[in-house]
C-alpha cells in the first residue's frame, strides 16, 4: 500500500495538498501516483503568477511509461515552483511528500479546502 500521510489533503487525480501556516498551499503528486508512473524522467512546471481554476491542467510529469498531466486541485495563483525538479525529476520517486513538491498556490477561496479528501478517503479511493 502506498504511503498516505494523514496531515495532508488529497484529490482523486492523485495530487496532495499541504496547507501552510500563512494560508497558502503546497502541492505535489502522491506516492500512489509516482508508483504508478514508474521512473520519472521529466517535469514541466507552471509559470509563477499563472492563475488556474480548480481541476485545470497546470503541469506535466513524464516517466519511462507515460506522460501525465498534473491538475490544480484548487483555484488560485501560482506563487512558487520547485525548480529542483527540472534538473532532478527522480526526486518525485524518491521523496514525493518532501523535496518533490511541484508548486505553491495562493488560493482564490480558502473555503475550497473543505472539498478535499482526507487520507483515509484517498486511501479507500485508491483501493477501489
């Protein structure tokens, strides 16, 4: 079974969301997603200051198996991207919840956080 930290929120498209103390969110892909992808070889990140609606395609991750879109789990503006992934995409496989975060967002509406899945619901969705 994939690692699903209880302190994060999740969406069905396999992104995780960490709510930071300042109200911004950090987003990456889950352990389940990186396992399904296999060895990650390329990451394309969104532009800083780009604005996305929830569920909009905003980044790409490519592995030896396939390319997959990364979706903005919430509406908002990109305030930071993890440039380290461009030069070291393998970090996605090594540390999906730590060094391999993809981007940070300033949310359009913090109330949207209530629509995200808790760890147990995400685990159940992955098993289903």
